[in-house]
C-alpha cells in the first residue's frame, strides 16, 4: 500500500546510546529502558505523551512482564488511553514497526503514532519447555539469544555462516572486509566531532540508579573498540579458514530508540523548523536460505519501487550491517560507492541491540539528510537468516 500522508518530524526521532552486552545496561529491563528513554525524549522535545493516539512497540528478546508490553509502556509514559501492536521481526523489527505506524496514519486509524523499540541482548532468558514424553521427562531448554545466533532452523547455519557463504560466492577477501570495517570506524569518528554534535541532536542519555553515590549517566555509546588497519589484520577468523573476524562483524548490544509518525499537517506543526521526513515506501524481501547478507538489496529495491524511485535517486543511505560482507555485496549490486553509505557510522561499529537498531539508523539517516539540506534517503538491512527490510524517506522543510 503506497504511503502518501505519513511523516516523521525530524526532531521527533531519538535513540539511547548503545552499550555492548554485559555492559552498563545489562541489568536494566529493556521495558524500563524504553519507558525512561521515551519519556525523556518526548519531554525534551515538548511533546506530551498524551497526544499519542496509538503505539507500535518493537522488541525481540523477552523481558519480565513483556506480555503486557505495549499497553504497559504507553501507560507508564503518560498515555494510558493508547495501545497498539507489539512487533518482533528480528533485526527488521524497527522497519516493521515504522511500516505499521505509517499505514495506521495513512488509513486514518491513528493521527499520531509512537514507534518505540527496545531490546536487551544481555542476560537473555533461558526458556524451559516441558517434555513429559522425553526420557525421564527431561525438559528442552533454549537460550533465547545465544541459540538464535548459533543456528537458523531453516537455513541450518549460524549467522556468521551466512556471511561466509556470501563472501565465498562473491570471492570477497579478508583484506576487503578489513577495509570496509576501517572505513566505517572512520565515518563514526565524524559523529563524535565537535563534542559529538551530530549525536547530541538525537541521542538521549540514560540515567542508571547507583547503590552508592550519584546515579550513573550513560550519554554515549559503550563498547566501540579503537580500530586500525594493523589491529584488524592481526585478528583471527571467527570460523577457521573463513574471512570474517570479530573486527568485521558487529557485537550484541542493549538500547532503545523511537520515532513519531503522524500526518503531514501535524508533522509540520511539530517540526519546529527542523523539517519533516515523508515516508515514501517500505519493502521486505527474502533470498535463498542462509544468504542473509544479500537480502538488503531486494528489500531496498522493493521500497524504491513502491516510492517510484531508483538507486540513482538516493542522496543518502544507511545500512544495518552485522557483517562487512553486507555492505560490499550491496555496493557491488547497486553501484552505490561504499563511501556514500553510513556517513556517521553504523551498527557494524556501535553494536546491534536487534529491535532498536534500525530505528537508530533511520534517525541517523534523517539527520544526515537534514544537514545536507534535504533529499531522498534509504535505510536497509538484513534480518535473521534470509530476510531484509527497507524504508525510503524524503526529508524536506
């Protein structure tokens, strides 16, 4: 369904810092984190939560009391009248949430929809499934986070195995992957320039209570390693004989991010002179099983087709790239130079909390375009096994 009247006020997109798993956010429920970050983001931007007519809540890792997730979060941020869907589509969760919110606004079901995404990969739950017919009645257990990393039940490979598979098909070398990782780390430095001016426009600090002394404030990403060509070259492959190292893949993380989606008229009222982002198209796609890094390309094409545009019409691109392989494949297939993607870094560098990763990258895309005076932007990324999702926007006054 084409979207014609669903927009994001640029100033009403936000993200917490991302913290490497088992870091400072490891013991904070992602629901509590979402409440705190969303409440502060809305308060800082002068938008009462009570103005929300609906909510779309995205997550991928269960937390205590997640059964009541969307309605609980809405009530706790000050919108007890609002409710909505809870969506979980692995790393494409943010794109799915934004699409759902846009379609609700487009259809008139919502006037102002809050997209709230959150996840904690740290301390993932271990689920116990009863198996009374098993020997001794022994139950089956699943580690929600680690077991998902280790094996796609359809494709049969770990996530890193999908990257190795695509790299082998493309003839990608270890040196090429190292070069992409180094470029992305250099681009991330631009987000830290001038006392992190780019990030401070949208990043919401997290305050953590302390048992002793003053609260701990997390106001920037935690866990980004200093990176050099020499350091990357010294790393061993994750899989023996492979080309992917821990320097050319992302790390799991914790965080929360969100966006406001509303009508064009309301978006202009809320924009504060900082522009609006019109949602032009969304797309999803699947590729052959266990070839995850390929999926962002057809997903992007589907979103661009819906918008009536092509790759040559893009002014900026951000990608969720858990592996450097993803960006190399995307560049080779679309002709978009690596240097023209992810101008201020990406999830390869600052980590991947799953649910909110795409929302942060979309927020970064909006601000990148705004700094350039507007234009058309694409977010695209892969999601679990063989799936991809994409969003196309136009930032304008």
